[in-house]
C-alpha cells in the first residue's frame, strides 16, 4: 500500500483518510477532483485489500510512463485498469 501511496504523492494526488460510513454518500472511497485538485478518499477502517483496490483503480487512470514504478506496482495498475 505504501508504494501506491508514494505513486499518488509523485502524481500530486492527495490521499484523504476520512470516515465514509454513515455519510450522505454510499461509497467505500475513490478518486474525485475538488477545486481542481485530485483526491483519493478512503475510509481508514476499510480492510487493507479494499484500500489497495481503491488506490490501484484510482491511480490506473493516470499516465505513469514518466514516473518510475517498481514492476509489480506497474502490473497492479495495469490489472486495475483492465478491470
């Protein structure tokens, strides 16, 4: 998960850990743009695999060719993009 968070940081994407359960929105988290800034919202109580899936899906929509990624991270992002 730390590697994916590092990719988000390199891309200038803010990760917001905020309790999402019980809000007006029915979501587990994801990518959105707030006042021109991309943010990935995640519930801090969500299981680690859910957080990894949210990060991977969110980051897979960005061009990462100019960012060094470990091969297994690039593979995770490619799989997320295909799903």
